[in-house]
C-alpha cells in the first residue's frame, strides 16, 4: 500500500498542479505528519472508556488498554499490577479500565473488565476481586457515597457495597429465578 501511495504521489509531482491542488497536497502531508508524530501514543490505538478530573485538576483517562494520566501536555501510561482475580477473563485485556471514581479522601478507584477493582492511593495499587467478596470482577460503575463507602455495579453479577476495607454487602443476580439476592438474610 505504501508503495502505491508513493507511486501515485510521484505521478502527481510530475504533472503540473494548480495552486489549489498544491495547497491540498501540502495540507494532507501536514495532517499525516501530525497524525504520525503528534498524537499521544498511549491513546493512539486504545479507545477511551472514561475520563476523570480529580480534585487537584489532574486528568485521568481509562482506556481499553489501561490507565493514563495527562501531564504537561502528554499522556503518561500507568501500569496496573497483575490482578488477583481467581479466573480473569482471558479474552479481554486485564488492563481495561471501565470506570474511575475519586473517594472522599481523594483516592482513586478503578473498575476493570474482568480484573476486579483497583484502589490507587497515589503511590500503590491494591486489587480487590470476588475472592475479597465482590459480586463480580467486571466492574462497570463506581459510586462513592457520603459515608466513605463505594457502590460497585458489575456487568453480570449484581451490585456490591464496599466500605471499611471490605465488602459489606452484595446483591447478586440469580438468573434461574430472575431475582436479585443479598448476602444478608
């Protein structure tokens, strides 16, 4: 393909071009150079799933390939540690960040697509999964409440309430009876 583009460009350059054609050709070349060299690399081929501006004005971007922080005009990828999920979804990238929330203490919580919940305190990540009592490992929404807890919506397994360092309550979907059941009586 690249060779055919070069051949076509070569043929164009041997012909007499109008001023408008030269301007369009130059604009196209400028766009290609910008596209190839100026777009932020971590987001170049990863669709965005969520954007959050924290209380300090820091921009966090969740993509289908992980987490990025916007800093001084560029996106900086931040690697998530491996998940402790008992059975992470093999077909999905473990770093898919589906949602981001900031709690009352200013710390970040990331919901992933199959790797559970990540807590970022500004220095380290901690991973929480169904092994820690979450209803599911595909977290699609996070809503902090006024008491410091987190309501976690999952894609397939219901809702969890996480507070004081552990899952306090979860409502799981019972597909055979088409109901939602609590882990409490």
